[in-house]
């Protein structure tokens, strides 16, 4: 049993920033991570950090762009917190030694990005996330913060009162990948989930293999609502063969999209008459797929992204790694020919419901980064807003968990007086199979006064689960189930969605969930057992795939990244609200809460969103 004041689960950008902030407030803090920190998926972020740093720009302009980009589903207090805090957090990174690209006069460089009214995306070549990770990991090492490397957290230790708002989180349970031991971690003050994205729900994704939504799934089963899960961002420019990301920085520097007929279709077919390639990501992704579906795609699959006209000097200075990615994965020399690109799953706008301090409705449980939903991004994230979210809300969660008073949050969590209960017609019963949950109100929970006893109870349950998986010697393997789930999600819960497809996805997910009851681990070893890890991850993917699909079926409108064939209009009179799902005795319960459009100095009035 290990014990610290604050336990941070995950060591990407949000986790590192949370740990540093908690340590600066005097907390004994530890990072528990299934990957070495600098292997976290934040390192794959290429584009940059949006921050209002230059004369002529300010946080209010950034906030307006972000609210418009969210299609008016972002919450104003969260958006304004992001835009106010991002400049100082970005400057802090520079003071810690982050190697930002610079202009000839020494100022950090900023480039245009999609959906922005000002060139405010601060970057480090096309490897911004990589530099950010290394910069903050240096600070973790400098401070002597404890890192439990290659420990996979598999469950939360949460008390199981009927009302989630009365529950407490006292720690986590983790599997030591190196030894095979399952151990408990007691958190005296708080647990912060910073576990990143859920891209492995889909088969064509920019996300790493490790991005299986572990934190969101654990929090969901412990009683924390998942918010706006239907909003999945499909990045317009990924390599067709692998899903590897081609940075929006290419278009920010002046890269051009062409269809098979050589047309600059963003302008010539009227998708974005003003901004063209620098329209918001959801707009560009739909445009590309529309071109392919209308027979103007190349090989009926992709379009071309051309940056040759930028010149070798500029490309080598600002986009060098893009050349290597195109060459290594597609065999294309991007200095001499255009790159093939198509939309791929990239980011989850939804996640664990939190307030602007990262706190959930369960006392002592926090979340920050992509696994959380505060909500900054609403129904569509602007490029360059993910990295500032990591550092801004990671820092706030770390400080608050360590006991710092950050003031009363404006965003509520859990069910309140303005909660509206929802209903959705599903072709199959969603939620746990009878034997899956053993009737627990909070997954792994126990009503025990002593925090250590709560962790011990969760630990015993988890050890039993792992032993059961390892001792079973036949059945079905997770790889088969994962492939079936990913195929169903990519086919039916992609950029373009309709009711029949969403209902078919729910049928497929239910079938996978039932088959998972017979899953077994083929590898009997106790150390470095990746088969065991993937099998545990599989349960998380099932729960999150179902949550995404339920939200998509319920929301019968077109907003941001969520397009519905039957309802191709934004319906502010009905849907200016967040979708929430709670895990009630193993059954997903749907409900809603209103979007907060009242900001510090203004109310954001929904307008037609055009670029």
C-alpha cells in the first residue's frame, strides 16, 4: 500500500502540470502512469498553444472564437478561464525552457489556425507537444516528484453511498506491469485523473494504442456523469494508411487542399468561402468526405494536401517532421508532391463532468485534460486549444486538490435543480450484463469510514478480478472483440450519422459486451502482460463506445462535430444543453443541463456559424 496527499493518474501534459502545481502548494504528490511520461500521447500534438500574447489580440477575442467554434455548447466560465489563464501558463513554459519557435526579433512565433480571428497559435516547429512534455517532465524530476512508472491504474477506491454527491474517493488500485503485483494507493487529499483520450474506440485514429479512455470509464462506473460524449472530433488531415496526424500547422502556414479534379474545393464548392482550409475542423472534415462521396476523391478515399509552394526553407524551418511522416508512412516526398489525407478520429470533446477547478461530483476526485469535460470545447474543439486546456486546468486541479482556495466555481457538477431527465429509444438494453457489476452501486466501492479500508476493499476486489482473468484458459480473446467494436463505431458513429446506423452500433456494442463475459487472457505470465492490460482496457472501450452512441442517438440535431442525417439543422430551442450519462446500478441514465452562455462581461448569443 502506497500513500500520498495527491495521486495523479496519467503523466501526459495535464498530469505533469497537475503534479507540479500540487507540489508547489506543498502537497506530497505522486504520478501513477502506465507509460513513461515522455511517451504519453501529448507528445504527438503537433500544432501549438493558443494564447493571446500579441498587441491587437486579447483573451476576449480568443473566448469569442472558442465559443463560436464550440457551436455555442461551451460553458462561458470554462472558456473564459482558459483564455485568461493561457497566456501566463504559456509564458511559464517559456520560462521553464520550452523551445518555442521564434521570429527574427526574438519573439515567440505565432501562426494562424482554423477558426481563429487572430494568429495566436504559439508553437515549437511541428512538435509542440513533444517539447511541452519534456519541458514539464524536467520540472517533475527537478522537484523530486515520485513517479510510479508502468503502473496501470485499473480502478478507483470510492465509497458507495446511493447518491454520488455523497461519495468520497480515497485512492486507486494499480497493476505493476513490471512485477505483476496489484497494489493500492491511498490519496489523503485527492485523486486527479489525467488519462487522455479514447481513440481506440475507433479503428482509424490519430490516438496511440494506449488511448483507451481508462479514466473516463472508471469515473463513470464510480458514479461521475459523462458529459457530451457524442461529440467526437475527426481531424481533417490524417494519413490514410495509419491515421498518423498531419498538423493543422500545414494549413496554418498556407497548405492547400485539392480534390481529384485539381479543384481547391473549400472555396470552389463553397464549403468555407472566407476561411477556406482554415475553417473549423468539423467543417473541413465534412467537406473532404463530401468530396469523396461525390466521386471527387482520390482512389475513392482521400484528398490531397499540398505544401510545395511554401518552399523548402520554410518547410524545413517550421514543418520538418511532416516531411518525415509523409515519407515514412506514405512514401511521399512532400517537397515535390502533395500528401494524401483523410479525416480520422482525433479528439473527444466530451468526458468526465467537472467544474472549472477540475473537481467532480465525488469529493476528492478530479479530472483534467482530454478525459475531462469542463466544458471548454462544446461540440467542436478549435485547433490549438487542447494544449492550453492541459496546462490551465491541470494546474487548477493540482492546486485545488492540494487545498488551495480557488473560489466558488460557477459550473455545477452532478444533478441540480436545473437537471432535465432524458429518454432515448434503444433497440437493445444498454449497460452492464447482469454478472458484470455484481450489483455494486459504485464499481469497486465500499461504505467504510477509514480511507485505507476503502482502498483495501477495492484492492481485494481488483486482485480477484485479475486472478479470474488469468486463471481462465478458454473463451474469446479481447483482440477479436476490439476489432469488432472498432469496426462498428467507424461504420456507424463516424463523421456522418443516422438513426439506423446508431441503432445498429448499439446492437453491435451489446453483442460485444455479452461476449466480453467469456473473455480470457491467453498469456499466463505475471510480468509485462500486455494481453491482460488490453483485456482490462477492453471493458473501458465498451462502456465509452456505448456512451458516445447513446448521446449521438439522443441528440437529434446537427451541432459542431455531430451531424445527423435526419436533422441537418442546429436546434437551439431544444438542444442548447449538455448531454449527461450516469451509471445507475449498471444502467446508463440520460439527463441534461443547460449550457452557460453568461460570461464575465457579456452573454454569448448563438449566431449562425460560418467561415
